[in-house]
C-alpha cells in the first residue's frame, strides 16, 4: 500500500484554533508544475514494486483553500497512474467551513471520503474558532448536513485534549444521535495535551460508553502514528508539501520548524528515495514507552496490550 499526502497550501488555514501549534504559511499555494512533478517522482518509484493500493489524502492546514480547480488538475493527472494500481482511494481532511456545492459535487463524482474536524457537541468545541475567536461549530454542522444531503461519504475526526477529555459520554452520545462515525486524535505539543495517565483513563471511558467493557477481548494501543506496525513492512507514506519538498508523513511536515524531516526535494538532483527505509530519521520517528513505565498504572493491561505507543 502506498499513501500519498498532498498539502496544497502547506499549513495555511482559514481558522485559528486555540490548540493549533503549526506555523501559518500565508499565501502559499502548490503550483500545477509541483503537483505533476511530485506525483510523477513519488509514484514512478512503485512501477516495479507491484503496490496494489494507492491512498491519496489532501491535508493541511486547510486544503480546500486550494480551490476546486486544483482538485480537478489532480483528477486529470491521477488517471495516468490508474493502470499501475488495483485501486486508488481519495480522501480529504478538512475543517469543512469552505465546502460548497462545487466541492461536494467533485467529491461525490470521484468517491472521496471527507474527514471533518469536529470535537463533539458545542461545549467540546470551544477551541475551534475563526480568526475573530467566534465558534465555527454551527457552520461546520451545516456543512456536514450538506455532505449528508448529497450522499458524500464522510467521517468525523475528534481532537482530544484537556478541554474535552472528560466529556467522552457527551461526545459519544452526540455522534450516536447523529448516526456518525468518528475517530480520535490526541493533541501533541500543545498547551492542552493529556498526560499518559489521562489518555489511558479517557480510553477506558471511551470503551465503556461504546459498550465494550470486556477488557479480555479489547486491546487498544494509543499511538502517535497509526501506521506504526505497517510502515516498515508493506506501507509507504509520503507527504508532498506545497513547495515540492517531500516528508515522511504529515506529522513531519507539520513540524518542519522543529526538525529537518525532508526526505527529498522534487526540484533537487539529489535522490534520497533509496535511503528512506534505512534513514535514522525514519527509524527514530517512533517513540515507544516500555511496559516498565506502566507497571504501576491503574488501567487494566488489556486496554493497552501491555505496551503503549504514543
């Protein structure tokens, strides 16, 4: 499986969420040349590797700032690679505020899965705000209803931090009433991060409210990277940023000011692809907490499988 993350506007965003720690990159936009060359350089690597599935995800920042024409260019280019893969899936991670009929029609036509950021009911969304600090909650709900009305596939991504981790019963109830699936993302490197113990308690309560109280059958791993167990085996992930730099994944691109996570630059003659799976950067990107760190924890060991990945 190959996962290509496309960041058409880098970290630029039309919101100013209080827990966001990424630096804004105003007026940054991926050119058509960068998109075409980036796709060619990354995907051509897998011509002889017989990768069966390609997953393309548009990320940010807020990728919808790129406009519908950018997505139409992508759809024109991706056709060249259809014979190379058995299946190609498309997704976009968005705050949904810029969704309109043109975007919805495009996502419907090409079978996108739209992942919308929403942290539960209104009282759990106090940190998701416009630049004028007003809540975006009502706008996002309207846009979600538009997706539902047009039968576009979507899911919800809930960001969990100190502002809402105690509201798990209300969060689960809210989405259950709306018949919506949601995933969980823990805040990292923000002023609202949970401690390891708080994460464990949260996951216990989450299972409780999801009616999964049999710890012997339920093993959860709290991870910093959801693809930890696959990345070195049958999974390749690349994040193409607006300027042509390619990162290991979106986390590295998000934190470009903190460390150098560039794998290669599509405009450079130096090719780093052969070094990816042996690079220290790749191997050190995973932070494992050993069982010894958790031996006195009150959380049942079945919750974390005796080893927590954060």
